């Protein structure tokens, strides 16, 4: 299944004129059990794709909110193995809303190398993972990982930045599959007040280079952002704004707030004009 | 081991064998390419090299002496049970550079490059504060904005250097994440660079980070080895038997090693910090205890858990307190061209006191690690050499910044304080 599940999801949304809501949470924050409930809650609230962060001690691409989430998760002993087990569990429960939803892992390359670059794609797909986002692995590196990912049907989602020059853009999209993760700002993850002014222009540039769906992340944190991006791209990725709810509230309250927030985001994504 | 092969690294993609590379967010890739292009251009540019040579000479005070440490040689010979007439230890006096350490060599090179790339904002990470001071210094000299990231723990340990940086007009930003030391300061500097990449140049202080940094920093530091080699030939009449240097990230070691790599008779010894001991969790011996992994943009030996989380390093020396090491060191170790040993806090402090007492030179705690390995080295070398034994130690920095900390350490270890030693 894996990468086809992503393709089908984007195709189905396109047919409905909708933009995908991709929600990020760090696995194991505040606990793995809670992550399972959060995934189900996010799906119930309107998430179309789940992005699960595998915590890493030195997350270079993340701002303070997700850094702190990773620390909380590491403190309770979360490992890559445990995150893969969690995905297996989510897939196993056929009654769960989460059993069929595309799941993408965000993880740093040392986590993969430590697990074994050759072994990782097969293990991820066996657990039910559909794609991976590796923020510190440019296409020049990780040859074995990409080879095994292709063989196992695991999508390696390319990241494109506002600084990406045209020639490099071609290489990036040619190497990638699933969808394109457009990092909409110069900087690290974290909620921001406004969207980048060059967003529309850059999305148009990417669209000319690839037919893959484009999802916009980094700084996307409000329902207004969803409405604006929904007119331009096939997906939005919201992370820090959700992680902040998890940080600020506790127990049942988290689930209620998260579900409501996901619903508000998704509401803005139902009238796609592209 | 094939010498020409060991010399021609990294390859075009920035790899030293299986090590090195570029593992950074996509946003930075164009900046790394721009840097590489400029570096390749200016390293062959006569005007650039002349300007750099001018500042190294007139501003930093190069060449630094290669000093025959006669009384140290006698003391070490005694400790090692060797013939003291046969042992000659030379100190490459990088501590005599402007700002008190070798770090200025690289900071000058990179700031001249930044000026040519029209980047007016400079960022840096610092551990002991030596690289931060060197960067703040060159920024003051050339009128550039300077932000230095420093772990909150290191800020406590190195208050003097923090004040120096501020005096030089730099903004010192404390980093509270992780172990609050060099590793975390480097993360924060990289995050700043991702955010401000258009107008900012990141002056990495060691032979770490993504390509082209490990090669570029090495080349800027290789002036140490070029001078030392020439001075040794002139003063001793032959090449040394050993070249010894401490290794945290490893820039002073790469700098002095590199010109000696083709001289296969010269043994290259890197000394890591084993902190409170290799058997404890509190050490910084990445090459000795780590395994290959990715930290701060390149693949090298890294102290990490089974699950690939970066371990917190520990050393009494803030400059060695780092869980990674430059990828070229990993390569030199793997090819066998260099050998790496580790010494504890206690051994380093002993060497710190010894050099102060017998030569009137207070070494940095970092450099003290290189000195601490000498008795062991001489002992093992004693039987294999008939001629005199010539050792060059890279005295990478001076110890003024460390005296307070050593005084505190010695208070807890009265057995280390020799009669007559007025420390503490």
C-alpha cells in the first residue's frame, strides 16, 4: 500500500475539491497511549494525513515548540521501534478511524542510520507507514535509503525551500514521491502570524516543475492560513500550533481542543479553486 | 594505507570515505553551494591569500614559535623512565596568537570570505569561548554584526570569555536547550542560519559541520602545520617523530596534522577527552567510544545511544565537551594514518599544572589534554627509537580562561596539589 495510499488520498480530495489537512504531532508526547488517541481525534476532527514525529535529541529544523515536545517524548523513553509499534497498533484496529489514514513519519537521518539505512524502509512499510519526511537528508545523501524505499513502496517526501534555485528544484522533485513538502519560510518550525509573501509565486514555480501534490508547512498555524493556502496548494501541514495545545492542556481537555482546532482548519480547506 | 588517497579528501561531494557529506535542511543547501563556490575560487586567488597572510602576520602575530620545552622534556622523560638527553618536546605556540588560541586563523579566513560574499552579519557557536572571541574580534576589526551562540552551562564556566565577546561588540545568546553546551549552541547557530541565510555567514569554529566546512576550516588551520614542519626542519634538521594535538571537533589537530600527512614517518596522535573516565558516561571521547552517525550536518563518529539519540558529552574542558568529531579525523583513524588516545580531567589538570610550573606557560585545558598523553607516548616509543625522540605538541591555546576552574578542581583534589604549588 504505502505510497499509493497517499496518492489515493490526494486523488479523492481533488475529486471533492478539497485541500488535505496534514497534522503533525510528536509521537510519545505526552505518552504513546495518548498519541494513539490523538491520532484518532485528529482524524475525527478532519485530518486527511497524519504526520508523526519521531523524537530526536538534536532537531535542527525545529523551533522551540517541537523541540520541547521531542524532549518530553524522549524523557518517557520513546524510540523509533516504539513509534513503529504504535503505527502497527493503529493499523491493526480495524474499527479505528486511524486504520486507513495515510501515515507519514517525520524523522531525522541519524535515527534512520542508527536503525539501519537498508532495513528501515521495509520495517516502516511493514508497520504501516506510507511515507517519510527527513528534514536533514538532501537527495545527495542516503542513496541506500532511497533505493530500499523505492523497492518497498515507501514515499520519500521531498522538501523544497523558498531558497531552492530552479535547477535544484528539478532534482528534488525528480527524487521524491508522495507529495512535495514546501517549507514556506526561511527558518525552523513554529507558529507564525503571517504567511510568506512569496508563497503563491513559489508554489507556481514548483507546480511547473512537478505534477506531485504540493503541501505547505512551517509557520502554518491558523484557520485563516488554511483558507489562504487552500486556494493555492493540495495540502497544508500544521504542527507547532497543535503541539502547543498538547503542551498547554492536559488529559481529556487536550483531545477536545485538538479536535476542535482540526475541525476549524479543515473547514477552510473545502473550497479549493486550483 | 595509501598516502595520496588520504591526501585527496574530501571528494567533490564532500566525503572523506564514508564520512563527511552534507546533512542539512534544504533551505541551507544553496548557501552551502555558494560558500563552496567562493571558497574554491578564493583558495586559489593570490590576492585573497596575500590579504589573509597579511592579517595572520600583522594582526595575529604569526608565525608562532616552535619552542623547545627543555624542562618539560626532562620532566616527561623522568616520568616515562626514558633518557632525558634523548627526548625533545617542542611546543607549537598557538597560544601566542592574538586572542590566545588557534581559532583566529580560521576566523580571519572565513571573515575575509564573508566580506567577499557580501554577508554583513556573522554568527558563530562557541564552547570554551575561544572561537566566539576570535569571531567577535574579527567582526570588530571589519565592522560586521556578530551574534555568538553559547551554551548556558559554558557561559557559567567561561565568564571571562563572555565578557570579552561583549566588550568586542558581539551579542552573546545563551542556549538553554539540551546539555546547554557546545552541541546545543551549534544547533541554535544552525537554526539561526536557516532563518537568516540571505545576509548571514556562519563561521563554524571547527572541522565539523556540512561540506565545505570541514575542508575549509582545515585549510585555514593548516598554516599551523606548514609553519611547524618548516620550523622543525630548520631547528631540528629533520621531521618530528610525533605530532600531538587535542581533539574536540578537531580543528587545531587537523591544522597541524594536515601538512604532515604525506610524511609517513611522522606519527600523528590526536587526544580526546575521557572526562571522568572511559568507563563512565561522563566523557567526550567520540572516536574512542562513539559509532558512525550524523551530527551537525556531517557523518562521523558520534557519542549516541542505541536508538541514535546524541549523548551529552562531558569534559572539564569546555572546548572538548562535544559528542562529535570532524569527519576527517574519523577518516584518518579508519585509514590508520592517525591514532587517537584519550585522557581524563585529572590527567589534563596535572599536565596543566606541570607545564605552568616547569615552563612558565599556562596552557588551555584543551591543550593540556595533548600534553597529558606525553609520558605514555614516550614510554611506548622509548624502545623503538635509537636516535633522539622529537615530539611536537600543538599548544592550541593559553589557559588564562581556565585558571578559576582549575583552582576549584584542585580544591576538591588536594592530592594533586604538589608541595610548593600556589594554586587554589
